[in-house]
C-alpha cells in the first residue's frame, strides 16, 4: 500500500514542522492525503500502480477545507497550512528528474524566504523525496553520491533522518549532517553515524554530543575542551577510535580544487580534488572529513 506509506510520511513531516499539532490533527492530515489517493482509484487491488495518476499535492488541503463543520483543532491545522499556501507551497510544478540521476553537484537553497515554517517544510519534503527515490537505485557496491544537509537542526524532529542514516549506505549514498545544535536530534541518529566532526559548542550541545562519542570517564574533560575550542579547530571521532583526534582546517572558506587538512601533530592529509564552491563553512568542514572518511571517491592519506 504505497499511498498509505506516503500519507504517513507526509503526516510526520507536518507534525515535525508544527510541533504544537496533536495526534488528532496529524491523523486528519494523514486521512486527507489517503482520501486524495482513493479518489483516483488507489484502493483498487487489481489496479496497475504504474498507470494510476497521483493526486495534486494541494488536494488534501482542499479536502480538509471542505469539512462543513470544522472544530477548533481543524481550524488551527488549516491556519498553519494557510500560512504555507500563501507562499505557494502546495502549488503543482512540472515533474523533475531525480537528483540521484545527476552527475554534477546540486545545491538546493531554501533561504529565499525568512519564514522558518516554510524553510522547514521545503527542506523536509525535499529530504523525503530523496529518501523515496533512493530505493529505486537498488543496492550499490560503492558510494556514488553524498547528501549534505546544512543547518540540519531545522529538521531535527523529522523521524526520517535517523532512518535515512541507517539505510542510505547500502544504496551507495553518504549522508553528511551539518548542524549548530546536537541536543535536538533523536538519540537513534547517533547510533547510525560512524564519523563525527565536532566544532565549538554550547554546554548543552557539548553534553549531548559527548555522550555519543566518548566514554564516561572522558566526558567532562571533552565537554570543557569543546566549549573552549578555537575557530577552525575540531575534534574528529570515528568507529574504532578510542579517543577523539584534534584537527584543524586550512582557512579556505571558498574553494575549487585541491585542499588540505592539517593535524595538531604537524602531519597533513591531502583531501584531493573537490569542487565545493560557496558552501557554508559547517558543511564544508563536514565534507572535508565526513565524506572523505566515507570513501566518497577520495582517500585521506597522511604523509
């Protein structure tokens, strides 16, 4: 029942965007999306799913609006959706090719508006689309693509992020999450991530992070060191490494071509050829270590 999976996933997205919505309002969203599919015959067990039309994204909003006697909960839900609708969020667009089919770097910008709800909604739906299309690729024998999610704390409540982290590698995808905050992410996310690059954090975020990257006897010392970290320096943690390593990044915020990462002991890692362009520093830093360690076509070698 593909349409039921879609309805549940989109419900979770809107609940993550608007945490004040309750279970009943979330169920109203799921049911309206399900009904929009049923109108087009998706409940027919003999139907060829490949031939069925998909409903317009705005149809579920129209179904919700058609309720002749909306209660207070539905009115609140419609008010939140109306805000997104004012920006054309539910407007239909031409079908685009999957981003996984591209052999060139693609940057999806969501900051053309300062509306926080719209940014979260757009980022979450793009992320969901990438997750859904990921399985069409099938099992891959190597990493072919990297998904870099900058400012990922904006979608920290999205249940799909830990799921993506657990499943993407078998489809040949490396996931890099760059965030200014750590405490808001689901605890299950940390068990699915093998590499961490930790820059200077606040007390609360340092505590949340060290619980997942250090032993109990190292936590207090590591928290203090993270809080006092200098700019462009970080701790790198990975599977099989008992203690975090102190690393520093060459001060090249915008770069096309060769770059290098240096270690406190004076040795250097060549990061090879990599086209980044004007990517935020946090995402750049994550690429320099996280993606390279994931063997995304590049090898880090001390020399």
